[in-house]
């Protein structure tokens, strides 16, 4: 129970990282669309520490899946166009013989109708609009043990509540043909290895997101692996910047586990 309570605190801390700086958020998880019916699953760990020298960090198991569960035409930005139903599910908790126990807060599932034209891998789209969030026609979500609710906003915010990986403005290409460490059996993935950094700062706090990720056309939606750390620092608002000190480090390491066909929606919507 204590571990689940600490998980709730960590997820709450992660959820407020973007407050006051909405322009720096990005969608980050989807780089291209596969054939409808494809799904991809990842597994990894979420770690929370009080700093780089913390010898007793808390660790939870994470699972994340992305599915394409239907196509339909819908009106977006004044014209009817092809859209895709995308379902994203995350589980975070302690792993046991029966799987992950997410408790009341560690499960999230989203089902959104996304214009296919808005799925791009670059920091900006064809009209030079920043790729900060995932535009949606409509959508639904279920958080923890709550009832299914309609998403009222015109876009889905991926970072930081769904994934710590963000869509960095100027990512560095570390290697063009790298072989990431994955859990997937029977297939070797070749990917572009990328690295990015995002700093969000206010008078009393600073958050530094550093990510390394592998993007591949062999993987539905594009990601083969990602490693991200988010370091939060604080100081008195009137103190100089040199007074910033680390109060929390949240990190995640996610690896490709499974690719499936004939995916079906899990979220029952109104």
C-alpha cells in the first residue's frame, strides 16, 4: 500500500511539470501510422529518486500499448478528411504473478480520433505549426478506476502524464542505423538513435527533460525504445539561479515487447 501511495505522489508530480509552460509540451509517441489493426506494446521501469546519488530509489514496472482500432472520415479544420482511432493504454505499478497491480491511480487509457494528416515525425508540420500535441476530432479517457469521460479539449497532451518522452525541438541524430535493446523476440530492429533535451524554468523551479530514443519504420507508430530522465530543481523565487537544487529525479526506460495484428479497442465508449 505504501508503494502505491508513493506512486500516486510521483504521478502527481509528473502531471504538474508542464504547469505554466504549455507551449513546450509535445506529443512525442507517434512518428507514423501503420496499417489499421496494428498494435505495439512496450515494457519497462519507472524510477523515482531524490537525486543522482540516491542509493534507495523507488521502482515500478510500466507497460504501454498503442493501437490503431478503426478509420473513418470526419470533419477537421473545415474539411472532411480521413481519420484514425488511436488507443493508448498505460499501466504502472508493482509486478506480481498476476501481472502489474496499478492500484487506483496507475492505469490510464485514451481513445482518440486523430486526423491522419496530423501524424508527423518532425517538430513542426507542413504548415510550420509546432507538433506540440496530438490534434483530435473527439476522444474519451478512463483514469484509474474512474468512469469513462469524454475529452473536451481539441488535442491530446501526451507529455508528461502519458509518456515522459517529448517531441524535442532540435533532436540530435546519434546514429542512423543502430540496433536498440528490445524485448521483442525473433526480429532484429534497426533504428535511428536520437537524443534531445528540454528545459522548463520558472522563478522558483526548473525541470530538465533529457531523452534518448530509437525511431524505426520496422515498428508500428515508430518507437523501438526510449530512455528519459526528468530532473526537478527548486529554489526561493527571489534567490539567484545558482541556488537551484535537485529535489526529484523521475526516469523511465521502455523497450519494445510485442507487435500485434487485428487489434481491438478495449475502452467501451458512449
